[in-house]
């Protein structure tokens, strides 16, 4: 029997153990690891982006780590164009590529034909020159959206007026190819296996492993990870990065790694203090086992610069914990909607593995993953059931239409989000408030007696 060589994909939120499983699977089945993380492609923020350590990287060959400098943007198109040749080379050698990451739209770009090419996509050195006409780079987002509407009304209707990146991309497609993004997407969708999200699957043999963790357990795990980062040298890493790239922060703050979770939360501290102050903070933290001072402990440092600095640093850490939790929930929502609930999309079987109990890792995570992959390779039926597909409540609604709520002054893309908004308590309260204001305005034609 001809053995199948699958493309193995490990999905999951931050902190669910994706790196650990990927290393175990390489040891068991061979292959190489391809990181699908939009922040780990950049150099210099190893701790902040939770990259595989140097020791872990030495255990297996890793790709797409440290391939761009923080001063340049690295888009999903660049990622796809770099990763696909690696995948093809591995499969040609009958080795399994193991895709690992939490940036799900990066993973989508590899599994499905969903991106539109332009001539500038092939040259990574031209990332800052993606628009043929540079005047667009200085235009306001509102003006850009209006320009897009004049050349590609359907895309303007599909893209949120505030989403500058997607607006620019749609304009770029027209500038580079002479065709609208809408027409390009229509071509993809007409392919056999295409759907409203784009073209068909690229590869016939794919295994999807989704690492899940109980949310309360994951939240505690993520909080401990942040605390552990300080002990690993996070403050020094952030200071070096800030001092190196501070000059590009002003003009490129919304691009690439400058918006990564793990850096932007500490900008208030980094802007206010310097490396000399960092040393005082490090001395304090080291003496206190890297535990941030509580409000009671702050009394010991009352009215000192160190107290204020530690307080600000603690606020930054708390903010990082908060946004990391939010991001983990966003990752889960993306997988549910784009992998499990796509009505007409070709989606490989998705297997859920519970990583909540680390002490039960072998029984709950590694052994099931090994069984799934081994059965697939040998053409056998695994006893482990994949996750059932479900129907998204907005599956039959038009997701490429724009609506504007004049009461809340907000735009909504797609009928599903628009319907949710109209039913929301916030919208209803504002609508009622507007109604009361209108009824309370006296009619000048009615004279009081």
C-alpha cells in the first residue's frame, strides 16, 4: 500500500502547547517545522513573541523564524510565497511539513488558494513599495476608501472603511494588474472546490490538530507566562528593541512587529524610562524573585521614582495579560468560524486535543496525535472521531455588503454582523435615547397657553 505523506497542521491559542507537540511529532515521524506566526517572522523579540528557544530549535529544523527585520512589513503574501516552496520540497522528499502557529490566516493561505498575486509579491525587498503610485500612501483612509469605490465598488462595499491595509491591498491589485480585486476573487471562487472564501484546497492530504485548553486554566497559564518572561530577560529585550527601532516607531507604528502583542503594551514604560532605570528595576525584581510589588509593598518605596516605575511596569504587564487573553479567544473564534462552520468550504477533518492537564499530556495529547497521524499514513481508520462540522448562523447571509448605523455612527460589513448589531442592547439603548430626545424637542408651531 502506498503510504500517504500528510501536511500536519497544529492549531491552537497561545499557551496551549503547540511547540511541545510539534517537537514530539518531528521526533516520531520526521519532517520539519514551519512556524505560522505573524510576529515570530521578525528578529529581536524572541521572549516577547514566545519563540521556540534556541535549544528547542536545535531539536528540529524550523522555518519562517527571524526572516524579516522589524523595520519592514512582512505580509501574509510574503509568508505564503516563502512557505509554499518549503512545503513542496519536503513533500517531494516524502517528509511531512509540520505547520505550527496561532496566526490562522497565515495557515489559511497555505491550505487554500485564497490570496491574489500581484507582480510586486515576489520581491520581498519591495515591501515598502507595494503601491505603484506612492501618492496613495499619504492619502487619508477615508479618501482611499472613496478612491477604491470609484475603481472597484464591490470591494469598497466588502471592506470596512477603516481597514486601511485591506483598502490599500485592493487598490494595489488594480494598479498592478489592471483588474479589480473583485474580478480576481470571482476567478478563484469559480475553480472546482472554490467557495465564497476563495479557491480550493492546495493539498489532498492534510491533518488538522487543534490544541484546546479550558479557558480558566489557559488564562492562569498565560498570566504565569507573562510573569516568567520578566525572569527570562523581557525588559532588556524590549529596551534593546525600542532603542534600535524607536526612529521608525512614529511613521510605522501600525505596521508589522511594532504592533505585536508583547511590545506595544510596554511602550508607556519604555518611553518614560531609560536603560539605567531598567537596571534598578531588575535589581528590585531579582531580589524579590521577580514578583511585582503589591499595593501594600509599594508603601516601602513610597514617593520614590522606583515605586512609580514599578507601578507603571506592573500596569504594562497587566495590560499584556489582558490582551493575550483576548487574543486567545479571538483565535478560538476564528477556527470555529473558518474551519468548522464554513458552509461550502473544503475543510479537512479537525481533531481536538485537550491540553488542560499537563500531567496527562501523553494520554490526552501526544498519544492521540500519534494515533491519528499513524493511521492516516497507513491508510487505516482511526478510532478517534474528528470534530463535527456545524452551520454558522450567518451562513446564508450576504457577507459582502456594508451597512452604516447612523445612530451609533458605526460601519458593519456583512448582514450577519449588521443583524447582531441591530439586536444588541447598546444599539437599542441609543435608539431609545435618540427617540426621547426627538419627542422632548418642543414644536415651535404649538404655543403654550
